[in-house]
C-alpha cells in the first residue's frame, strides 16, 4: 500500500516538473537540441514531452498560441538568416504539428511581403558598399520561370557584391551582360576584385575610375586542372602555394594593411617575378589550346590586376570571401529549383 502511494506521488511530481520545464523551454530562444543539452535532458525525452503537451491541448488553441515573431528556430515560417537568406518551411507538415494548415500560395505571399519589408535593409547595404573604395564581385547562375517560354526554365544570374568584413548583397539579373554591373557600380570609384568576367573588363576599359584586382584562387585552379595534362603545371601550383603561405602567416599575425604591404613586397614579390619569367619562357613551347597554355595565357592577360594586392595592403589575394558567401545559394537552388520572373518594369532586384 505504501509502495503504491509513493509511486503515485512520484508520478504527480514528475508531471508538475515536466510542466515547469516545458514552460521554461517555451520562454527561451533556444532550439530543442540546445535547450535539452543545457538542462541535461535527452532530446528524445524533450520531444516526447512536447508531443504529450500538444496532445493534451486542443489543436486550434495550440495553433493560435504560436506567434509569428516567436522563436523561429522552432517554427521557421519566415526568417532572415545571418547570411541574408530567407528560410522557408520545407512543407506544410511543420505547420500541421501545431494544428494549422498553410497553402503554398500563402507562404509564397508571405515571402513576397517579407522581401518588401527588407527593401530598406537592401538599400542601406548597397549605399554602404558603394561608399567605400574596394569591392569584391562575382556571379552565380540560377534558374527562373518565364511565362512566355513554355515547358522549361531559363538561366539567369545572381550578381554578388561585398568587401572583407562587411555585408553581402545579391542582385538578380536575367543575363550576364555588362548592363548589370554598369548600373550597380555607376556611383562607385575604386578597386574592384573579380575572377576575370568579361563584363567587368569591358566596364573598366570604358571608365577611368575603376581599377580591376585579380583573383589568384582562379589562377591556381587553372594550373591545378592542367596538372593532369602535364607535370610542368605542378611547379606553378607550388609557387602559387608560396604566395598563400605568406597570406596565412599574415592572417595568423593579424597583420594590418601596412605590415601586409611590407611583407608582400619582401616575400611575395620575388615569387611573382619568378612566375612571370617562367610563364614567358614556357608559353613559347606550349600549345595555346592546351590546359597549361590556357592557364598561362589567362594569368599573363590579367597580370597587372593580379599584382594589385602587392601594392595595397587592404586588398585580398583572391575572391574567396565572396565565393564563400555564395555557397549557401547552392542549397537554395536545391530547395527552390527555380524562381519566378520579376515584374516587367523591374529587371533587377
């Protein structure tokens, strides 16, 4: 008899404790995994308690108690991530667990309304980037639907602009022509770091206030691909690796622009001199249509731009920072598959 009373008392205490624990969880801004880890409770246990809680409350009440501004990590209907991407529910099943029902059209409208609300943020980022004198730029293809073209999606581009330790801006364009960067950069004066896209080259030639900065990561990739064709490319890869060794040392020392400029002039400039002399010699003996010949031709064509980082300690050796910022869009492409066409009066967003 005493044992039964003790067991009943233990069950009642456990139920109250569970209610207090769940109330504390709902007031927090943590995910289920984070909260469970901090409080020494298994994730499966927390999930089971939440399921029991939902089953004990009428579905309509449970849905109404979930506010849109509430912790989106647990119910991410629409939220802008630190990387600037809008995270959307993968399916309506995430809403159904709260007793609700949302159509794709509703979620699509919310996404459009969210984009409208974020326009002031977009404009502020754009103004800040254009106010500086150094930008990195790149572009990545995505697919979109054109109502005038039946049966298949079309290819367009996200043009990406940023600078080290600053925000990243994505601008959508239906093509890869010079018109995109020309319009975006019309009020920008300074140095523009790219991987050699012809649109930027054409724009720089037409303007006298835009200096192109090359990307050594793009050069290294060309020689690395040529390595499979000829072992001569291995020497070039090794020399470029010495340039990056200097950059790694500067990052570890948290060097400022003055020290970066001095160390590059001392240690990186001799490497560049060797590279230039060797490429001029091998170029005469290499077929221009081969991978090594193409890598050498590209490097020599952009040689002035590739040497800019030696003369200015504020510049990076490559465009990798902005390329890393583009990577999350690859996940986005898998989720959206394609995007809709913009309004006729607006070509870019």
